[in-house]
């Protein structure tokens, strides 16, 4: 595994979370859907990768059931 990969993923996770938070602060409707777009999906992906790197199988529908 490349050196520092978890640290780099953590930094990216914090950046995307900050973007979602910024979008959410723009109003009532923005707050409701701020994590539903690209940034929210990307954050979910980073979350799944971190779980896998820590030996935990993500629980996303049935995507990881037979792996």
C-alpha cells in the first residue's frame, strides 16, 4: 500500500465534507440536498475505501455481499 494513503484520503474526506457544509449553509433547501450531489457520493466512496483499508466490508445495499 502506498505510504500515507490513509492520511491522504482523510484530507480529501475533510475537504469534501467542508464543501458539503458550505453548500448546506446557503439556505433551507440547499441544506436538505447538499450531500445528495457529486460531493456526497464522493464522500461515501472515500468512506467505503477507508473501511476496506481497515479490513471492514462496507454495507451498501448488496454491492459487497459476495466479495
